[in-house]
């Protein structure tokens, strides 16, 4: 990275990455909620795709924040109040993992529901 960890702009970039990650996680959760409420609607897969895209963007922001924080030095040597940032980013990382589990669960349910509907349609057709 070209930024000097001592520059104010460098810290602004860390905060921006954390805010961006949190914002994308919130968007992912909203889209997941829409997917869950969609039931068997064909929109469910679009909501899931949008949630997955927000999840990827959140992950990129969290990756950037982690990288920049590592450049500041060991977490136990970061001065207050910056010493809270590694914990905050770790919490975002945990939310990302939970979001991925939710995405996978809802996608699996949607695929199973779609398969069941497809199977029922084939059985209902006269031979």
C-alpha cells in the first residue's frame, strides 16, 4: 500500500472500509429478509443474488480494513481509541460468516422448493 499508516487519510480509509463493510452487511440482511418473505416467488432467486453480491462487497471492505489495521501494527500496541477497531472488524468478519451460512441455507431451501415444484409439475402432466 502506498499510504503511510501515520497519515490521517490512512485512518479515514480504515473507517471508510469499516463503514462500507457494515453498510453492505446491512444491505445483505435486508435482501435476505426479502428472499425469505418471497416464499416460492421467482423473485426469491433475484433477492438471493443481490444479497450474495452485497455479501461479496462487504467481504472486500472487511478484507481492506483488516489489511490496513495489520499495517498499523500488533493489535495490543495500537493506541486507544484505535485499539477497539480490531475487535469491531472481527465482529464484522463474524457477521460475514453468519451471513454466508444464512445465504447458503436460504439458497438450499429455495432450490429444494423449486425442485419440488418442478417434480410436482412433471407428475401432474398426463403421459
